[in-house]
C-alpha cells in the first residue's frame, strides 16, 4: 500500500513540476539556511579557539591596573623587569615569563613607511608565543642583555616596507633610531580580536627602554605555565607574589590584573555558540514558512482532485488509503526539499568558509536533524489536507465540477 502511495505521489509531482518546485523551494532554503548557519558558527568557534591558541598554550597575561568598562584600565605603577624575573624564579611550574613594553611608531625604509607597533621584550617571548622566524633568526640572550639595535619584524611590516625583497640585514628607521633587521617571523594572521598579529616589530627590551621609552617600565608580562598544570591555581600564585612585590596590604585591592587566556577563549567560544544557535533558530523559521506553503498547495491539490478522490472512495478505497496517499505526497515533497537543501548547504558553506577565511566544520548530526525535520514538516503540514481528502463524501465528490 505504501509503495502504491509513493508511486502515485511521484506521478502527481511529475505532472506539476513547476508547482512542485516552487512548493519545495521554501524547504530547500530553510534546510540550507539552518545547516549553513550552524556550520559557519562551528567554524567561527574553531577559529576563535585556534586564534587564542596561537597566542601560546597555558598562557597568563599580567597587566598593571584593573580592567574597567569598555576595556579601559585604571592607572597603576608599571611593572619592572625584576617582576618578570621573580615570577619565573619564585613560582614553580612557570615555563617562561616575558616582559613587554610597546610603543606606536612609523617605520621607514627607503621611500616606504608604515605605521606599526614596536615591542621591547626578551627572548622568552618567542618561547611563550611558540613563534619561529621563517627568514633569518631572532635575537639572543647576549644581544638582549647588551641592548644591541636589532629587530625582528612581522610579515605585514615586511610586505609594506620591503615588498618581495629579503629584509634580513637591512636597516629600518623609527623614532630617531636605526635598527638592523635580523629576521622575519612566521605569519599568524588576524586574531579573533580583529588585530593583525603580523603587524609588529620586536627588539630587545633594553634597547627599547634606552632608545625609545627612556625608562625601565614594563607594560605587561606574559607568563607560560608548563603543560598539564592548572592555570587557575597559578593565576592565584602570581597574584599573591605580585601583591607582595607591590606592597599591598590585605585590605587593598589588586592594582594589577592577571588574565587567563583559556577564560577568554571559553568566553568567545560561548558567544559564538549562542550566536550560532540564534541564527539557526531564525533560519529554522523559513522551514515553517515552507511547511505552510506545502499545506497550501496540498489543499489546492485536494480541491483539484476531488472527483478522483470521489471515484476512489466509491469503488471501495478506504479512508486511510486516501489519507496515506496525500500524506506520502506531502512527505515526498518535503523530503525532496530537504535533500536539495542539504546539497545547497554544502556548496554554500564551502564557498562562504573560503570567503570568510574560517575552517569548514560539518556536523553530520545537524545535517541529519535538518533533513529529518524537513520530513517531519511534511507530516505535520500534510496531515490536514490529507485528512480533508480522506473524509470527503464520495457522492458530493463525484458531483464536484
């Protein structure tokens, strides 16, 4: 009986191909929208995780002052190099601590110039960020201690100042000083925070302090914890050490902040997941619209085929057989829409992931659920027209013009 109903359903769909196409179009768009939104959201979540991981694993970031609203920090005394050395020396389990001072500058080479950020730091920075040069080398501990005028640049600075030339060995100028380029770092691309990680110049901290800042202040300290250790516990240990070094009493608040990058990664991932669910829910509304379209067309089909239904009932067809015929037809329409919606979603997700530069992450469960929901739409919105057809009076139906 089901096979006969399926054969009749396909025959009716083929008889009105254009109408059938327009009917399932809402389901196609709905299924494609849901799958595409969820896929792109999953890719964005993975991208956020990878971006935070590119900053370094088990990483804590220490800043002077407390973070206030809109990302502004309260004023507080800057750190010193000894604070970074103390964290590395006195807190067991710390792999490395890198002091960092920064300043905006316009780098000049020949006729080219580029506004960027100059960071003064130690060799620990490259260990913490797990950042290797793809051209040349990074400065050594001896060069950092002696304060030599050396620098390592990012690929963005290389492109803007040198184009396709190899910059190693060349000298660039900024803030009334010249600095010899000894290496170019591997590209890390744009971060989830919207900043270009490759738009920077790194030089020894002592060189920066002597030639650019003119003081011994340290703007922030990045701390890498050994793998397998709980960063939350080390966050507390570092806070305790810095409170002692900054002579804070028990009733005084911290005049610094320690941020766990895992917390930031988790927060950003949760935000993208919530947005993904929201976009998926909005897209799912179009599935309901498509279901209403199917119900509308099926009601029209029942009206057009009233005499056919009357003849079937008059020669002995049961109500459940007529009900099954129209219900199967509705399910076939919605299933076709679900199938082509999945195909459209695959193509759209692939193209959009390339355009948006995010990973392509397909979730088979989401695809299966979207397809199953499209079939369920056919059952729900096809039942009322099918029930109406099954309950027609054969005599009245035969009289219908």
